[in-house]
C-alpha cells in the first residue's frame, strides 16, 4: 500500500501588504461579514450583525460569501471587502 501526500497550499502566492491601522471604534464604520458557506454560519452572522449595529454603532454591514469553505474568497468578494473598514470572517458548524 502506498501513501499519497497532498500539498494543501493555495496556488496563488499572496502579495505582501502593510497591516492596516487598528480601529479605535466601530462607531459609524462599515463592517464586512464573511460567510464561509458552512452550516449555521448565516445564523451566527445575523446575530453578529445585530450586536454590531446595536452595541457598537456600526453604520453599515456588508454581507459577503465564499462559494465554499475550502478555497480562498474569489476576486469579486475581495473587491467588495475594499469598501469595509473591518472584516469579520466567520466559520459555522
């Protein structure tokens, strides 16, 4: 019996970017919520959105979704993230 070893790394090499400055508050910000397409993640993000709006004064929430959990977010999702001041990536199960 032979053993197969798979390389799980993404095909694209990530480009280096400087880290974003930390936010001092979420008040008035636009926050992106990234759904990884797992079971129950939508319910988790619904609850998260409510908390962000009521307790942290977030002005807008952008709902983003990956087509599946195993691959990086597609270009159109990454482009939509550019309009957000913060992103929360959620994993549901």
